[in-house]
DNA sequence: CTGAAAGCGCTTACAG
DNA sequence: CTGAAAGCGCTTACAG
C-alpha cells in the first residue's frame, strides 16, 4: 500500500502552493481556470484524500451534530433506534452539519461524561434518545451547556429541547375511549418508573380513571405475560392497556393461553411492526418516528444558531385494530 | 460557554510541560507520583478534554475500524442493520480499535469512493454489509487494498473476507426436507438477482430440484403477496419457499386470503422477529447475527494484523414452526 | 490570482 | 523523571 499523498504532494506536482490546492479543493472562486484544472487533475491522479483529522483541527468551521443512542441493542422487535439513526442521518444530509454517532450504555456513560465527549469532538449539538432517569447522562443534561434535543423523552430542566408525542394526552385518550366503549375495570400495565414517558402515560391514565389498577412489567413482553397469566379473577377485568406494544403482546399471549382473549380489550403503545401482524392485531398508539427525527434535527439547528429551546409535541394517532374496537 | 482548555493550559497551571501532561494522561509510567497527581488534579479542575482531531493527527497509533452499512432504513421489520451495529460496537469495545460508523446509500457511494473514505479517515479495516452487485462499493471492494470483511454477503474476489451462513447448503436442505415431507411441486420465491446471497439460495434450490418453479419478488412482502394472490392453479402447488421471511409473510397473507393456507407449506429465510409472531408461525432458516458480528470483527483484526483473508460460514439452523412441519 | 507562514492541539523521539 | 522542539496535514488571514 502506497503512502498516502498529502496536500503538499499535490501542490508540488501541480507546481503551486498548498494554499492554492486548498482553495481549489474547497471551491473558493479566486483561482485561475488553468490552475484549477491542473490541481484537480493532479489530485485525481494521486488519489488525494484530504486528511479528516487535519481538516477538523485546522478549520474554524466545526459544525458537528452527534446522535447519542443509549442501549441500542436490547429489545428484539423494537426498531426505534434504527429509525432514529436513519432519520437523523438523512435529515443532517441536507444541512451543513456533519453527523457523529455515539452509542453508549451504562458503563460508557460512567467512563466518559457528555461534557468530555462534546469537548473532545467539538460537538455543536446533541440529539439524544433512550435515557432513563437512572442514567448518568440524563442528569448531566440538565447542567450541560451544549445545545441538545431529546427524542421520545423529556428532561425537566428547561434548557433541553425535546420532541415526543404528548404521552399523557395519548394515554388519557386511550383510557377515555376504553371507558366509552363500555369497559369498566381497566388494568394499566406500565413499563417502569424510571422512564419519563412511562410516568407521563401513567399520569394520563390516572387523569381519567380515579383508581386504576396498575402493574409494572419493565417493558418486558415476558413479564407482562406472567402478570396476566398469574392474575387472579381475570374475568373481572374488562380491558388491559399496556404502555408498550411488546408488553401488550405478552398480555395477548397470556389471555390466549387462559382462553379469555376475546372478552378482554387490549391496547398497546408505539405501533411497532409486530402490532399489525399478531393475532388479534393490536390496537395501539402510533408515534411518527420519522417526523420525530426531522423535527429534532430542525429544532436542534435552530437551538444552535439562535439559542431558542423548544419542547415540541408531535401528533400521535390511535390505530384501532382487532384487539380493541375503540 | 468558556473557552475549551488545551493541554497547554493544563501544563501551565500545573507548572509542567505539555509533554509531561501528555505522558500522564496517556498513562506512561515514567512520571513522578507528585507530578502525576498535580497534573490529574489540574486536568479535572479545568475539565480538560483532549482534542480528538489533534490526537488523531499527531498520533502514530491509528487503529480504526469502520462499519459501513448500506441502505440502513429501508425495510420495516428487518432489524439486521441494528443487530450488526450493536454487535460490532460491542465486539470492538473489547479491542484497541476504535469504531467509526458510516451509513451510505447509492448516492453517497457515488459521491465518495471507499478509497477516499478510508484515506480521509485513516481507516485500518472495514466491515461492510448490505451491498448488492449493483452497488459501486461492491465492485470497488475487489480492488481496494484496505482489509475488509463482508457480512451476509460474499464478494467473488479472494481478497475480501466474509462471514455468512452457507446459503446454498441451507436452501438445499430446506428444499430436500420439503420434498422429504411429501411436497412435490415447490415454488421458490427469490428476492432479486443482484444480491449474492439470493443467488446462492437459488443455486441451493436448483441443486435439489431439477426444474423448480421460480418467481422474483424483490424481497418485498407486497410483491410476494401479489404473486401468490394472482397465481393461477394454486391448488397444484404443495409448498412455497421464500428467500426471506418478509416475502414468506406476504405469501402467507395471500394464501390466507385464498383460503389455502392450510394446504400449502411455507418456509422463509432469516428468522426475523415477526416469524414467530404471525399465524401460522413461520418455519424458517435462522442466521445467528450476533455470531456474524463477533466473527467478522475477529477475522478483520486478524486480517489487519496478519494479512490472512478468510471466508467463513457460520452454522445456520432450520427453525420448524407451524407453516411447514418439516 | 497566488504564495509564505502561522496556527490548530496534540504526540513523540531525543536530550539531559 | 521532565522539557524543548519538531511534526502530523490541513486552513486561513495577509501580503503582493
């Protein structure tokens, strides 16, 4: 493998200075046509590729947006991180900001703070998803002075932007429609109490049903299954509302096993791919992830450039399928 | 936002030279205990974060492995890119190589060659997935002198490593077992003829069945659905083998619509999450993606360090479910 | 229109 | 054990 050629190699061979090469390659408009052609030809001939690190180090223009995804690979069947990744890359593609990807987990969060990461990499702004209130980064966000937009997650402090649906309103609407369609006794299976969105969904349910039955299944299909499988006097329940589709699927499996699937309405949350494929197909709350990412990128760039921080709700949609004819 | 502090700021404040700071921070063992403590304290005090670009530019040690994923966000329900991403990050985490992520599509491939990318970023090795034979990068791989391992994809040229199942053998085994369980007339629905694995699967089928019925559905659920929905004399078909689970699901939907689902065996390929959730649950060929990524990373590092290129098969597994009791 | 030179913030022989 | 200095490969005022 030949030694990589540098801007100086190109300059020498083209008989010009490296400043001139730099100007040509960066599309400055102050270079003679002849010179430009010559330089371009030589650059191609030498397979010149400008060193990225040198470019970043020397340039004043440091527009970089990092996407931070936590615990990317935990749950089979849930593609949100992938949708966000694809969406952010696509949206950033149309801007002058460069994309930097950083996948973390609890351990990595402890090893390197957000501030460290942003400092090392000259990050102008952050899009972040997947943190629970137990995560170090969640708390660091509140005092971080780097523009940030959180996706599907709200941070109490006002200096962090966010894009999500109105989880409380959505859950309230589901609860209301469950009641309206004749259900009296409703069980709400929540994920955990360290995810902001889960707490909001629970608040929504509580706003409509004074004393709801509530269980926690840690966003796990298996745990939701067990809860319903072992529940006593299940016949008294009219409907089960789960804070995620995966848990709702666990519920449906358990109801089927107990032969009461037809009598009990089930509603999920997210509209993952599975929701429309299982039997019965799952009534659920759809979140428009592509829209989340587009808005997050736009809001973040605005925040970087003007300092304006917004917390935005994206419209949700209740998708009625066979598991509950709301 | 305060100006970022540099190594020189730390050095001055600690009353030492920047070389000393560098040595302390990079865990050289030739620094006095006192000095070390002082430097560390000052670094923390100033929230010092070593500039990444400067570090890369100046350092001799440039161990970086890039993961290149093509068309990351096309198909809902297919999580392979995410599994690979998570797996590669995790595997790399245990090595001294750094992770670089690069998501491309047809347009980006045209704008920047692999060679350019590797040159700019000082990439020591490449893991790549998702290319078809129509992709520019697919062809560039053959003449690229950067160590590379392809996942779920074979490149004819011997200088590219690969990790996949033996697609031909797997498809042949499915065909054989379909015959063995009494099916006579078998339709093979393939994806496309520009994906290496698709061609291998077809070769496997042909190796067992002399003149198989073959259709192409471009890996699309909808297209597979239409093919089966509109097929004449479907009652003459005993079994349908699709080259992907998504297409198999389209097949099942169409068979259900035509009320012949119970009479016709269906087998898919991949074992995506959906496979076990649909009704009837789908018999399919499972690929062990986590294993793919582990092996790919190990092979790539070996290739970088010793030059040895291997093309490796990972064992597949035929998962028998309700759609075909093989 | 083009070039000389400083500077970005590190690492790394080398000297002492 | 510590420091002075060169060098990594670019960009960018500035001068002409």
